[in-house]
């Protein structure tokens, strides 16, 4: 048993080998935070991905590099706006109805977010999955954790290793929905009015005008995408790093720049602005061996983020572009002034160019100082450590705003009967006004200290760690600081490198609970059996490695609760006062707020995991499988749902009574081989997770089908559509639809409870959960001489999406109609093939939550493709260059999906689209 | 060894601060004890009781964010839209959608954040607030006398909320203490079952008696207009006893409104036996209100200001200090805001909203009004036949003052004296064409302009108690002179000739008609038709409603008698259903038929 003697500090004993990362697959150790550990000894379940793999995706936000990399993780990106394009991350699906937020750590200390850390400074990202891996996080570990470990210098023969990387990418939307032009819009709007029993708005003459497109002022036909958007946007990143070390010091220093602009055209960045996100990352990690026993290290990392954007919110801006009717007004008047009307003042070109801009500036610094002392003078293998960390995040806004005058076109008939237009001025031009504010600040001050012991003798391997952690967290504008304390430990024992046992615990608490109820004890037991070390497999040629491991433990989740909810609060409620007197004077009133729970506590999770790790055929094939079962209880639920209304307690009454289960598995196989100059690998992963609400304390209903209990978390409910109304007699003979008077062509719903009325009580579970139950990925690569190619596919299935919003609701609030709707709409002539309801300007019947708009979808996306060439040889060495690499890569190159809607299957909205990126890059190592 | 010191220094530093590391810092949070040590906060809590009490009886505020604010009255209209009084236009109104169609039920009446009409659980929240106040006010630094008086206000409000529940639901859960729920295990303990109808009546009457001992006759400071006076407690008692004596609950033939075999349920929905003496109690209680007004209050009387009967009657609902009003509530919004939105006619008053509800007076109800000379109008119109517009104007113009004050019909001014006359058949932007009745409702909203202070909503006014008194006396079948006196007090004020006693049956009809006209749209008839057990008669809450529809014909505009709606009624609707949630939780016995 090879326990490395330089293993001095284990702040995280959770961090163990993962076979997929075996780029160095002939070694028996893996680089993980603060230690190298023999992967045979681990009894916990983790996934580790190297920073250099993550860097292959050129994106501005770290978690958009996670697609397909971690078995058990589902990543979904719904917004492509530079600087605000964070993906949603689900670790083994959903765990709780209340809160599924993940714990993020950088170099062992909690941070709010890891998304703006540069992939270049990352050594590894570790996904901690099971109780053995998460045990020391105790009260806040249950939702899973992602651990970023930054790069360190290492002892090197060279004086310094310099790496320069540059990359430039061009981005286009994966998809933009298509909307109708003015002629079709007007024609279809008339159809909608007729459907509603109203008279048409557009005359034949109008239609003729829209068709001929001769007069863009009387008969405008504007596609706002064309007016506002460029074809492409740009993303670029550059990093320069230095690393090295000698017998008593090691260092890694990095600086990086990332810039990503948006798709908006015509902007100048002075009195208006494209979307723009620029980030500078820097890092200096230094380790010093001060004496033979004492060492000190400093991890200093930080970043500057600057974002600019037009004044109109991005969601609104994109909605306006998509939904403003094409004939609403021309972009400008004949004399070049911005148009606009009283009801639609936000001409997108006006919003973009004439309202100034906003910006947001973030500075974030994390500094960690660690002291380590080898205590082998007490007993061999014992050491002590202590670390202090500060993390400061400051944000502020700087806006330059103005208003502008815009001109409403008014159509009249001249005396000769011709159209004539005059323009009414609305609004007023103002100068740019500078405002600053919306400051936000958060600070963390954390301390960790502990003792570690590691020793092997004869057949026995022994290690333990005892640690104390405390965390202080403050948020600008909040009355109270956040505090957390944690005593944790781990004891590990290995016998003959075959039988492994671990016991971990955390005794941890937070300030959010009542005195005496603040701390919980969270134990975890794990066992492992390295079968390949048994004599019968010891010299087996096929099976190189085989290990079975399992863990069971208790974890907590303290997120998702109101602050100090054990206190009964009283206070003023919004407009809860009373009016007295003849002048109707308002008198403020005090009310009892949410009903307190003195026993208020955290969610608890019983988490079981069993896993098998294996390697075959000279370690060419590796295979890992993990299966888990989680029982979550003490989830906060609102007892107001089951509270007798006549008790007078119908306001929020949160209690720890909810329960949920989650179970699933992950498979992962990698095959890697080499034949002469030709090397190749193929990795496949498949994950499944299914949650079930076990107890939810819902409002009692007559209809069993309306309960979420027993269904997965995130189950959608709605009506069951059973076709379109054919005609009036069909309506006459159907249950009464109560949402809006129905007409032929409207959706007809099933009367689930058979009470003759269609209303909310007829809702049932429709479709699958919104978070995919199954995610899969494939990573394929090959190399030949200096060339290499790599493809990363990622996708998911067992998921329902809901088609909603103005993309699917034509003419509601005068919105435009998409081509998709035009092609599918119900008309008296097109009853059989109709796949969308009749057009209407009024009815809300069709846009109720119903299975008509639910789609069960599967996606497979080529997330990343890269083709590269590495130069090397004598001539380079003469120039003192170790390596030059040039490469082309593409992000989101293509998508396969069974979604029959004119929208990206991941974005699913008319907001800022998901982007496709083509990049070229170069790497120089000196 | 010295290096170790660094490590242990940090460790001990950390552990040193352990002791109260997780203690909650001092903050500005309020607890119940800090409320009742302060006069101001104690008062503020009492205002909360007012705020959640059912004084409004009216959907005065339309807020999605705080549902405590629209729990009484119907969504988007007056409840009178459910009776023959009014029709309404507009997509917000819930009554045409659910009550006219008979599609309301235990699930949808009051699903949680939204109600068709009335939110019983929010009413109990008000009761809880009253109980908290009653149990804690003694800790406050007010004088004993002030405490007694304030406690009496809370007791009255608690009784009023119980009455509000009772008039819709029959016997209800009586909650006279703060129900404590500190853990989920306490949920069973707060499941309070229904009391019998008799017990509920006795509870409310007892509370009114208790409150009236300590309530003042008047608040000297006019800034407190709207606070509870003694007369309000007497008025509530009188109304409760009148309702309790009425046929729906005190059935002379012993029959229930739908067959009920379960004797326990029978007691929940009314008295199981008939007792004529209940009318005597009602008569005495109503007389007590009149006597209090005349002899004790020092200010309360039937309003007799203004020069002509139309203005006089109108003024009662506009003038905040009208001496006839015993209890009224100030409304949150100015007139252009939500308060009037649901009542204003079309676009005459620019309220900045696109979708007014346009309450309109039905033809069915118009027939309740006599001509100014005290005789009936001749209504011989036949459905579908066109009649000249001049006849419409003449016939409606001949009706008595209260009609002119309550209805804005075609050919009249909205603002009297302005000279601007509106003809509804004309096509213009005002959209008056769309009126769903003989004319728009103008009671409550005359003189209202965008931005002006909204009128107060009246809970009790003195005229009601003259009519209550007359009704109860007539049912006892005694004292015709006193009956005539009471009814004619109300009639003389609007200068319409007296009625004379004509035997019990005919007089009952007269009194009912007088009540319809005098208290029109004030949300009485909705309950009166029920307690008289006549709601199911054709043309009242059931069946066809008519309008006189105007046509812009040449040479002269014409009008036709036309059906405007056909309403569904089922006798189970005499009482509301309890919300399904409470029934499902197993502690509430549902009313019959639901």
C-alpha cells in the first residue's frame, strides 16, 4: 500500500480518483485537491474533470462547459445573453420540492458561484456525489457539491513554464423563430376577428398595400430581427500563465482576458451599447516550504467583470422584436425620426440606440492562506494545518440613460381620397443622465483547522482527519450575518489493500435555527472491496482492476428556508391598513406574519450509493457504474394547505414535514487504445434519476388526480385537450368551458371529474417532469501524428417541455403571429390537419395549461468539436518553444431533436437565443 | 516548536469565538409582546382587525398580491348582479360566469387566492385577528375605559364576521379564542366543527349585547368616522334576529329548502321548529335601533336635507357625514381607481380603464318602482315589438324619485344640470349602446369624478330598521298602525304617498317591495330573497331577465322588450357550499345538495 509521504494536508478526503479522467491512465494516482491519493483506496463516488477539458468549449460562463462532462449531471441552458447565460445545473435530478441549490467550493472554501472562474486556472472540477464524498459538509451537503481546484506550480527542471493561449470565435443563433410579414399578418388578423364574431380591421385596400409593399410608410412591413441584429457576434479569450518550482517553492501565476459581445447592430458604445461582457481573471498560487516541517501557501484568485447592455431589459427587448406586429410602424419616419405609439412606445431601434445604456461591474477576490506543520516528532504520519480565507464580491451599476422623442404615425384620408400620414410627437429628448447604484456586496471570512494522520504498517493502512471549520457570510443590505460551524472527521482503514472501511461525520450547525436546535450530527459509513487484489484475480490478464464500494449516510440541507423562522414576526403588511374619517385617511395596521415554528430545522437526506469501478484489457477499457437511492425528509412544506381555513391561519405556515425520494444510476465506459501513430478513445455515459414526492401536505381536493404527491418533482399539471370544437352543436353538447366563451376551433378539454364544467378541477398530471430524467453523452477522439480530433455529444430525454408565451399565442396583446402557428391553425376548412387552435384576439380558453402544449422531447447536441495540430521538433526547440498547437473548434454545431416547434429545444423562448460558435485558437508553450 | 504556535493560535482563535458564534444579532423585529406594550401599535393592531373584518361587504379592491383585500363581495361586480336588480358587462365579473350559469360549487367558490363571492377562510383570519386583540388588549397602556371600549369594537367586529358567514352558510364554526398551532400535530385541535344555527344566532346576539354595553354613541373626533358606535351593535343584533325569524331558517311549515333527512344537518341549516316569537324578538331589536337613534345617539336620523327627493336620496350614499349612516367603511381607492371601475357607465367618466363592468338596472327590477304618485306604471310591452323612444322616456321619467336617483337611463343627464343629455342608441366612443339593462346604475356613484374621493360603503343605515321593524310586526300580525308608521317614515322622506295596511299577505308584499326599492343594490336583496324563500321564483334569481333595448331607427328611435339573460337556480343555493377544502379535511358537514 503506497501512501505518499508528502500527503500532508487533507482538507478534503472526499476527493478521489475517477477513472474517466485517466488521461494519465498508466498511473495509479490522480491529481486531486491538495493531495495525490491512491485511487484503489477510495470508498466514495465522485466525478473529476480537468480544467483543460473544460476549456475546450469557448463560452463565457464556466457551467456552460459542463455539458456531457460529468455523469450524473444534467445541464440546460435557456438564455444566451453574454454575461447572463448561466446554465441550470441538476445533480442527479431534483432532491427536494423546496430547494436544490448546489454547494460550490473553490480550493476548499465555499463561494456563491463558480461561473466566472476561468477554465484556464482550473486544475480540476470535482463533482461530489455520495454520502462518503459529501459527509464533511454535514448540514449543507445534501444537494451535492462542485469543487473547483485551481492549478499549482510543481517542481520542475526548467526555470519557468510559460503558456500563452489565444482563441477567437464567431457566434450565430442556433435558431430564431420566424414571424409573419404584414400581408399575412393583416389577413390572419382579419381571420381572428371574424373567428371572434367581430368585423375585420383591414380593408381589401390595406391588404393590397401590404402585398405590394410599395409604400413602406402607409403599409410598413418590418422584421425587427433584420433591423436590430447583426449576423454574428464575437467571443475571444487570451491567457498567459507562468509556473514552476524548486525544492522549497512552487508557483502558478495566470492572467486572462475574455470578451464577448452581443448580436445588436448599429451601436457605438458611447451613447448606446451592444451587449458586452468582458472579464479579466488573475491568479497567483504560491507554496513555500519554510522549514523541513512547516510550509505556507497562498492561493490568490480574482476577477473583474464588466457588463454593458441597452437600457431596455433583454427579455422585454427580445419580446418586442419578436412580437411587435410587422405593420405597427416603420422603423423611422421619412425624415429619419424614431417612430412609436402611445401603446407601443418601445420601438426596438429606439430602445437600442436612443436610451443610453446600463452597465454592471463586479470585482471578486478570494485569498486563502494555509499553514501546514508536520508533526512527525510526535508520531510518524501526523500533521496539523490551519487556513484562513476571505472572499469579497462587490458589484455596482453605472447607467447612462436618456429619453427621446418618437413619432406616432396617424393615417388620414386626404380630400382626394388618398392615404396621407402625419406624425404626432410623443416623449421628449433629454440629455444623457448618469446614475450609479444597485450596489451589492457580499463578504466571506472562513477559518479551517485540523489534524491529519496517515500511516501504513504491515497489512494495515490507517488514516484519520479531524477538522474544525467556521464560516461568516455577510450580504449588503441584510440585517444579520450568516454563520456556520462544523466539526468533522474521517477515519479510514484498509486491510491488505483489499478491504476498505471509512467512517465520516460532521457535527455542524448554522445560526438560522433556535438555540439548542442549531447543530446536527451527520454520520456516514462506507465500505470497499478491491476484488482485483484478491489472489484469484491478482495476475488476471483481462481484469486489471475491479472494486466494489458502497456508502450510506445522513446529510442535511439548510437552504431554502426563511431567516430565523423560529421567531414569530409581526409587522405591517402591504396596504393592510384601514380608512377612517371623512377625508379617508389611511391608518397603518400591524399583522401577524407567517406562523413561526420553534422546532424549525433543516432538511435531512438519507443517501445510499453503491458503485463498481473496473478496468479491463490492459486498462484500455474502463467501466464505472453507480446506483443511488435518496430519501429526503423534513422538507419545508406549507401547512396552510391542510390547515383548516376556519382556524384563521391561512397564511404561510412552514413546517418540516415534506418527504421526497430520488433514485437512479450512472454508467460510464471509456475505451482508449493506440496503434502506432494512431490513437483513439471513445467515452460513453448515461445517467438516470427519478424523483418522487412522498409527502407534500397539499390542499385537499375532491379529485385524486390533482395531487402532486406520488408524482415526480416538477410535474406539470393541466387540462387534457381532446381536440377542437367542430361547430356550435359540438359546443352545445360538451361540458361548459368556464375560462372564456368557446367557439368552433377552440380547444376542447376533458371533463375529468365529470361535473359538467371544465375548470381548474379538471387538471391532471400532464407529460413528464421538466428536468430530464435521462442524460447521455459521448466523447469521441482520435489522434494521428500531430493531428487530433475530438467530438463531444450531449443530450437528454424523458422530459416534457411546455410551449408557452407569445411565440405560441398570436394576437394576444396585439402580438405577431409565427409562421409555425399559421401553418398549423384550425380553420373551418382545415379541421382535420389542424395542430393549433383557431386564431383569436380575445379568447383565453386555448392558452390554459393543457397537454396540447406539452411536448415530450429528446435532444442530442454536438456540444463541442475540435480539430487540432501540434507542432513540435528541433526547429521549435531552437526557438525555445516546447509546443505550438493550432486548432479549430465549434460549439453547438448541430442539434437533433423531436420538438415540432420553431424554437431551439433548449431555449424554448423568444429571449436571447442560444448560440453556435466557430472558433480558431493557438497555444504556445515555452 | 515555535512554528506550532502559529497553527494553534489560529485554532484557538477560531474556538474562542465559538461560544455565541451562531447567536442571532439584535434587530428591529416585532414580537407580539412588543405590540401590546405600545399604544400606537395596539391601535395599529385594532386597525388590522377592522381591515380584515367584513365591514366592506363589497369588492372594493382588486389586488392579486394581498388576498386579504378582496374577500368580501363578488369579484368584479356587486352581488346584486346575482339577483333581479342588476346585470353586468365585462370580463372580470365572476357572477355572470358562475352564478348565472349555475356552475359555482364547493371547489370553485373560494379556491384560495380568488373567490366568486366571499372568502370564508379569510373571514376567519379576521376573526383570529379580533381574538388576538381581545386576548392581548388588557396588556396595553390604555386606560381601563379605553380598553373596554376598544375590546368592544373587536367583539363587535368578530360578531359581524360570524354573521357574514352565517347569512351565507347557516350554522358555522364559532371561534372565540386564538387557536394555537405551533406544530403540525396541533392541526387536529383547530378543526372546529359547525355549531347549530340556533347556537350561532345566540352567540352573535350575545356578543352584540356585550359590545353595546361599552361602545360609545359617537366619537367626538370626526377623524374616527367609521369606527364602531353602539348603534352598530344594536343594528347587527336587529338584522341577525330578523334573518333568524325569516322563513328560510324559521320555516312556518317545517319544511327545509331541499329535503334533509339527517336531523343534525337540519339543525345546522336553520331552526328545526317554527317559533313565532322569533319575529317578536326581531321587532323589538329593530325598534331598539330606532329608539337609540331618536333618544340616545344625539345625531342619528333619517336624512332630510336637500330640496328635492332625488337629491336627498342620492346624498345618503355620497355624503360621508350623512346622519342616517350608522356604520360605513372608507374605501381604499379614489373614484377613478378600482372602486368605481366596476360600477361606472362606460366611458362617461374617464377612469383610465378599458374594461368597466357597466352595472345596469334590469327591466325586471325597474317594475318594482312605482310612479311618483304612488301608483304602478303600465308595463304592457310585448317581447319583440318596437315602441317609440318617446314612450320609453315618458314611462321611465314618471317613476319615483328613488328610481331617478338610482338609475341613469337614456335621454337624461349624467351630471344633473350640466345640460349634457345622453342618448344611448347613438353610436359613439362612449359605448353606452352596450348597456345591459334599462339604464346604468347611478346610485353610489353620482357626482363621482376621476380622482375624487370615493363614496363610503354603507353597512348599516337607519332606514333599514324601519323596514325591518315593519316586516317583523307584520309577521307577528299585530299593530297595523305601527307598521304603516314605520314604512311611511321611509316613503315620506322621498315624497311618495303613504301606504295603508291591507291585511298580512298584501302588506308583506308591500313591505318587500318597499325594501327592494329603498335598499336597492345595497346587497340586501341577495339575502332577502333567500331568507324569504322566494329566490327560486321565476324572474327573481332564476330565469329570464329583460331589458328595454334601444334601436337607432328612422325617423324615430325605438325600443323593444328583450331578454338579456336566463339564469340558472337550484334550491340548494339558498345556502352556499362550504369550501371543499374544509369538507375534505373532515371537520365540516357540507350544506345539503352540494
